[in-house]
C-alpha cells in the first residue's frame, strides 16, 4: 500500500475534482444496473456533428498520425484566429494562440506560467471546481469573493477592487458561468475593466467555454477592452459549442510571451494535442454554426423546464440562469431534516440523499465554494429531466 505521506506536498494540498467524482459514482451505479439519472457532470448530451466526425475519419486516412507541433497545427490556429475575429471581433494572430488538451488544460497552463509561490488569485464564488485547485497547484493563494442569488451570482467591480492587493497576480472570470449560469453584460464588464485598468500587474483569465450557451444574445469578452488586452488570457474550446467533450481540444489567446511560456510547459507535459481531434476541430470551427444553435435552443427550452419544476419544489430557492446548462438552487431549508433517522447535515448529505432515494445525481455546492447549494446540470433530454424532478419531488416528501 502506498502511504499518503510519501506523496508530494504539491499533490496532497489539492482535492480531487468533485464533478468528475460524482460522474464516476453515477457511472459505477449505472454499471451495477441502477437506473441513475446523472445530472452531475456538465456536458452536452448531443453527438458531435457529422461533418466534424467525417473530418476526423479523413485525418486518420490521411495519416495524421504523427506528433503535431506542440502548440497545435497552423490550420487550427488559423481557424481559431478567424473565429475570434468573426464571432468576437478580437484580433489575435496565430502567434497569440496555443491549442491544448481541453480548456481545462489551457487554464492550468495559464496559471502555471503566471502564478508564483505566494501570489494571490482572485476567484469569484461560486466558482468552477478546478480553478482553486489548479491555482493552489501553481503555488497561488486563492482569494475568494462571494456572490449570491441576490446579485444574480455576479461580483461587483467594488468587490474586485477590495480584493486586490500588491500580491494579486490573476483574476479568474467565467461568463457564462459554471456552476451558476450567470452572464456578465457588456456594461458590467466595462465597469470591471475600468477598475482593472488601474491595476496593471493583474492578469485576467477569461474562461469563455460556455460562449455559445448564452440566452441573452451576443457574447461579451473582457478582452474587448483595449486597455486590458495585453493582460487578458482568453480561454475557449470545442467541448461545449460542438458537443466534443471527449475530443479534448481547448485553446488560449493571449500575449505572445504568455503563449510561448505555455508552449514551453506543454512541450514537456503533453506535447501537441491529439492530431485527429485537432483536424476535427478545424472542421467544427470553420463549419456552419446551425448545429450549435440547435443545441442552444434545446438548452433554453430545458432551462425553462427545470426552472419551472425546481421552482415548484417548496424550499428550493433559485435564480434564473442566463447561460450555460446548470441551475444552482439554495437547499438550506432542507438542512436539519431527516429520513429514517439520517439527518441531512449539509449539501453533500442532500446530494447523497438524492442519489440513494431518487437515483438522481447532482453535485454539492461546497465543491464550488457555495455550501447549502447544489448544482443540477440540465444537459440531458426533456423526458429525463421531467422524470428526475418527479423523483426528486417524491423523495423530498420523505424528509421531516
Ligand atoms: N471551464 C469551465 C467553466 C467548464 O465548465 C469546463 C468543463 N469542464 C471547462 C472549463 C473545461 O472544458 P474542456 O472540456 O475544454 O477541458
Ligand atoms: N464542465 C463540466 C462540469 O463542470 C465537466 C466536468 C469537469 O471538467 O469538471 O461538470
């Protein structure tokens, strides 16, 4: 048996990904024959578009089987550069772009090359689970700023300014956001940009992976503000927009010195991402967006469905998300209730209760820095969602 204390301090100081853990738990139960509705992990339930699959098959036949350049093929970087111009009006040349093994890897790269031991990383909560662990891995200290249902789960420029110290290196922004679905408007980003302009040593990692799952319309990026441009690291990828979570392609657009540093790191850690998946991603980015739009419409319909169903459950308090595919209800009113002598002490107990009694998997809010909440992903079929809420309603009636 390997003793925990033999492991490096580096790995011991971080926790595992609870989104991934809950997904695995659901899979294990499903493979034991249990009828679990998995609303834990956030990934589109749609299949990758046919023209993207065809491009991957062609890449195999054309023998794209060798190492790719560390930072990605030039045609993919060109497609990303054109996408950023076409869809976001952002001018980035291919030298400003590096392709990685998913947006998660891009974020990890950015933190590893920017953050030094003792640097502070500002993370608005509720936050996506991996930000704080990756920041710790890079040696950073997380400075969490809170937001709640009252502010639509968005932080204010004043909160950001209060959190900035001489040690602040990075601010992490995620819009549309995971786990809350909050979307910062152009005006809100402009107010945040005004504050950040006064702090030239602070870098901004802008996670825009849910760009296309936005029910307000046009996506806005903090990179749009010229005065910040050199300090913004835009992170995006193909996972959510093109239903390609398993293909593992993400990218970053940033100043060339940041991109070069990430390339140096990536050259040792992973080399270039999968050659086949890169060729598929070229087809995704250069192809038409009607498939993405169809998915967005389905997510909007499901958002309305789950808001109505969760809203009708007594004691579940929630806000209406403007993007991504999650709801993030406050379940505090259930804490302290019990079933067959088992007391629900917190959101983790609440999720375990749902798993055992309703066979529905969700993720405890504590994983996202927001205890007494749970995250429910609605990236699954309307009928499964209806069934899940029938089960949740029935199970919660057992609590007293
Ligand atoms: N950022 C956020 C906010 C996410 O929800 C995800 C999905 N897990 C990622 C980044 C990573 O996406 P990818 O699949 O491209 O690594
Ligand atoms: N975006 C998904 C989630 O948050 C994927 C899981 C992960 O990468 O953490 O559930």
